[in-house]
């Protein structure tokens, strides 16, 4: 069925409004916002998953958000080996479009092996550029060979800019320095969020994806920063059962 361009444009506007609205409102939580952008990215580009990598001020590349665990694994491989489409897009400051990974296996053999085993067949990697300097990249993953037309490139670029805006929503000459500061904070927060996810998953005997969804939902409804909630869970002041009980008490809960 042909894509409804009017509907897609409306969805893109809704996505931009959601992210920028959170920034203006003053309640934006960087980790949660970036995670939401990866979800929106997968939805708007009809992709399977997406992830965001940025240059770690301490050296190398770091994963700061991924829409699911498979995407996170692919991102981690690229960050550790500094090899793959997203790593190349950051290094060259250019879009890397791999419409059929099978045909480009020779370019990134280690990456191709893992990505293929997981089931990914096409990748679009878009650089995140700040003041003429590439600071990260948005990786969009597909499970089927995919043609990347102008419209997909445009949407991906807009979403990469949204992610960069979330990381650098300040003006002036100190933005790059602020990015380094926020990157270190974000990476530290992700450690706590990962630990909290593991605690919730293990305690409630649920999948990590389900545990993360419970944490995100609780933070959003209570207007608590994700990092604060994660630290409360790892510190023991918020019990995993509380998240489950709160979800069942929602007005829209089944």
C-alpha cells in the first residue's frame, strides 16, 4: 500500500512537537527523551529499531540510547570496535546508506556477522553535526533490504537534529563543552538505568524490555527524572513491586 505522505508529515510534526515541547516545558529528561526519539525514529521510518552513538569525551564512541536490546547490541559492537556504518558516518561526517548489508559484508565483516545473526539487513546512519563538528550518529536498522529515498533521508536528518537538540539545548560558544559534560552524566545515568532494569526484571521475573517499559512509564506519569527513579530503585527506596502496582492502578489499565 502506498505511503500516505500527509499522514507521515503529520506524524513527523507530532514527533517534533513532543520533543521540543518537553524542552520548552523544562521537564525534559535527556535519557528518556533520547530513548523516545529512537522509538519515534523506528516508527516514522518504518524501521525495526534505531540507536544513538556519540563521541565519548574520554575517548572512543559510546551508546547513549537504543530502541531495543538488539539495536543496543549492534551499537555496542560498533562503539567497541569503532567499525560499522554508524562509526563510519561519525568518522566521515557523511550519511552511510546500506540498502542490503549482504552486498556490503566485506566492508565491516565483524559487524556484518553480528547484525546478520540478529536479523538486520539494511542500515541508514546519519551524522549528528554541531557547529561543523560531528559529535555522534543516528543508526536506523531494518530487517529487510530497503531503498533509502529522499524522504527517508530527510526524516532521518530531522530526527538526528532532534537528538542533538536534546543533548545541546543551550546557545552560545559553550555548547560543545556542555555536550561533553552532559555526555559523561548521561553515560553514568545509563549505568544506573541498566542496573535498575536488571533489578526490576529479576525481581518481577519479567523481560528486560518489559522492566524498562515499567520504569519509563512510572517516571513519565510521576514526572520523575529517569535517572532519579533508577537511583531510587538501585538504592532500595523504590521497590519493583511498586512500579507494577502503580501500573495496575492507572485509569486506563486493563
